[in-house]
């Protein structure tokens, strides 16, 4: 049944489910036709890649690899799990635009890691995990800064690395308005 529940009650109920793991920032009433996946205009993922030694990955080299595939629509099927199904013969079925990428050395619970942030209009299946592992591989091997771009444009999955483990991946933002680069695509805006 469709019953009315106040935004405050819903936020409290959601927050109570796993208070140490989930934080409800904002709840808003939407039309019944709203679809959280299909209505999103951008998404942001954060991948934490643990390191055995703090100097294991050169973050500057990693940033250069990611910069080569950021800012323009590109066919990312080389970094996807499988061909896109259900899109018919659309030529742009695998095209995504990475709005922002970042790589930062961090320490989490005493463990050195690289935090890789990726914001895009959409992602293909396993794309973030393969993107991260392929970019890190190219950075560690000292490849040309455009190696990741070459792999993406070649469109062949065998040029990419295996997916990084799923345990490091976290969806960290979803937006329903146009991506705002000046706010880092922030999905959390001050209440108006």
C-alpha cells in the first residue's frame, strides 16, 4: 500500500537500522514515478586500495593516468564486465563521461591506502573496480601517462587489469541535478 509517512519519521527509521554504518542526511518527498537509479544524473564512487608500503603507488602518476580519461565522453566497454544488454544497437551504450577523478594517499585505521574518487554521469558493470586496478597497474609500471586512455579507446577487455576487490568500493554520492564541478558534484546541499 501507499501510505504517507513524514520525512522526519522516515529519516529516523532509516538511521536506526545501522546507526554506525548509515547516516541519513536528507529525506525528500518525490513523485511516485521517481526512480533512484534512472533519475540520477551523476554518481560518485570512492575506492580505498590498501598498500603494503606507503610508497607503493605514486599518486601523481595515478592522477595522470586518470586525467587521460576524464572530462569527455568515452566508450568504456574495455573496462566493463560484459557487453551492455538491453540497449539494442545503440552505439553509445558504453559511453560514459568521467566528470572528476582524484587519487590521494590516506591512512585508515593505521593502514596506508590510496583513495581513488571517480564521479561520472553513469558507470558500466564493474567499471570502477577495473578502472582503479588498470590505472594503478599503469602507474606502478611507470607507463606513459596516456596508457589508460589507450586501453579505453582500444575497446578490448584483455588490455585491462582484473577488477580490484569489491571490498574497497563505496558509493559516496548520487545527484539528481546537473553535476556541479565547483561543489565537487556534492549531493548534499544546504537546505533552502
